[in-house]
């Protein structure tokens, strides 16, 4: 069995390639060429959780991701830690164990980049990121592959972390990076907005978002914590990564539904249907669009199969 650690994942999982992998995986999901259960989540208290995500995908095999989500650990390293176990479809044998934290970090941002390519205005050039953790960093690196950016605006609760991340992003991308004093200031002139925070209550409100903005809603991956208000959910065309998952565990949608602002009909076809051309994406420049990212095991399986192939090729196997 091959074991692929975090450093090897970072070296081999190229972002341009991963954006394509995410597009193909989500098309397969929407076309019924995958099988998956809703993620199982055990609440460990204090904001910590343990998740199990099993599934199967044509051409990638089957397997599961076991992941701990400890927001309090982000300051010491990474909030998402775990392993992906990939099985061979022909033999049923486990063939690969892969660091889940690094895969999750890269594939989540690359899925947002694929959604941005499909939903953001073609002339979108200004990126705003809310948050200063791993996903803020990864989204800065991924989104630039689908739009030619002029600048990035960053907001975080800690000015020290925001300034440190801004310097890191500027060095990696050669783009100017500004620090906003509030989420509203960050959103004011944004064409593309990525929310990557651990907020439990809305930090962004509809009145603060300009017409024509595309939003990647990433920070909340389970029912409970929300990053945006219900008015923004209602105002936007709301695209899920996985419809069944978002209807059951998409916190922003659930809160807006509980408030009587939306119903199931408000949730658009899955992003994979937009990628495949069987559902419309952005319809006009002034429309606000949201891609709701919960994360899907098929994204992990696609990444794991790619890494397994690369590892075998490089080793001559």
C-alpha cells in the first residue's frame, strides 16, 4: 500500500490540474456516476468535530475520508487533519493512504476556483477574502488561475494575522494585497468574495454586497455556524456543490429556510450541472451568485486517484 504524506500531496497536486479534477468530479456527481452517503459528523464539543465521508466514483475507485475538525488547532498548524483511504474497484483492496488535511486544503479552494470560473463575471478582477486561515491562503492561490486579478483585499479578526497573510500572499502572487477593517469594507468593491472563516453568526450582510458579486461560501461545513445573513441567501442564486448535502447540512440555507426567507426551490441545480452545461449559471452581470461548498468525498476520491497514479508512475509501478 502506498502512503502519501502532506509534503508529497503539496508537491504533486498541482492547482491547475486540481481545478480540472474538481470540475470533472462534480459533473460525475451531478450525472449520477458517483455514490456517497451524507457525511457522518460527531460533535466533540467546543467547536470540534469528527467526520466520516464514504463514497465511490467511476474511474477513481472507492473509499472514505476520516477527518477531525479542530478550529482551535489552526493557530498551531491545521484545523482539518485526517486520512483518505482509497480502495481499488477491481480487487477491493486498499491501495493508498493519503494525508487528508493537505488534500482538503487544496481541493476545497480548487473547487471554489472551478465554481468561480463558471459563475463569476468574465471581467471580475477584484478578489476579497474573509478569513486568515489555511483556506484564505489556498483561495488566494487558486482563484488567480481562473481570473486575471488586479488586487486582493483581506479581512481577519486579528490584524496581526491579516498583515502576515497579506505579506505571504503578495510574495506568492505578485499582487497588491490590502487589509480591510471590516467584512463590509472588504466586500464593498469585490467582484469575487470568498468567506473562509469559523464564524458562528453572520459576518456579512446582503446590504454590504454589490450587485454582480460572486461568493464562494466555504467556512461552514455543517449545520449550525453561518457566515452570511438570510437576506443574502434569498437575494442570490444559490448553487450547491451537492444538493442533498446542502439541503440537510448547509447552515446558511437552513437558517434562511427556518426564517421563512427561502424554500427548497431556491436552491439551484448542483454546480456540476452548470459545469456540464445542463443548467444555467450566471444569467446577467448584475446577478449575485453563491457557490455553497460543503465539500464532497468525490472531490477527495478524484484527488486521491490522481495522486495514486502520479506516485505509481513516478516510482515506475
